[in-house]
């Protein structure tokens, strides 16, 4: 079974791009300059910011469902990020270098199953969770901090 990994669109974040630290703070966001090549994962471009790149940390509702699983969390977005092409049947370094928590959801927005894996084993877990015919999509989070990383759908 094929799958597709998708990042967030840039549209919800574009009003933050290029803003001063004070303007971002007024909007409940914060800017950082990445001080390493790993640790500042952009949810739009689905890559880690490189040292020296500016990222914005902001709360984002990644699961806007009318169930108890409705959820938002902090996400990093590169200042000026543009949407990445979906990754088809593969796991990019953005995911493969992390310990992941993967959650499957039905069409009604209720969680069906969940598991944790090393990112290098994510393709197997994605395939297993999507084999449940009731699973509509998966959400991938960092296992340690719980931050949303990406969505996975059947391809």
C-alpha cells in the first residue's frame, strides 16, 4: 500500500513572515535563529532549518476536529517558507532522524490506533496503520516533545 507524507501549507503562517520580534510577540509567536542543522524542523518545507536560518515558533491547530482529539501545539516554520512537495512512499531525513509518535484517525476525527517508532522504521508503521480500512489519515509527532510534524495519507 502506498502512502504520501505532507507538510503544512504556508498560508496560515504568511502573516508572520518578516515580522520583527516585537510584532511576533504581539501575535503569540517567537523568532529564533537556528544554531544547528538539526533541531528546528520546519513543518511547511519538511526539513530542518540550517544553522543561521530564521524560524518562527507559533501555536498551530493541526487537528481541527469536533472531537476530544482536537489539538494544537507549537510548530517551527522557516521565515518565508514555501510548501514542500509531498513525499511519496518514503521517509525523508526530516522524519527518519527522529523518534516518532504516529496516530491514526478515522473519518469522524476519533483516534483509532497509535504507536511509537524510530523514524527509520516509519514506512513500515505507516503501512501497518493505514492497512486498517477505517483509518483515514495519520498524524506524525515527535515522540519526546509531542510536536506535530506531518500528515500521512494513502497514495
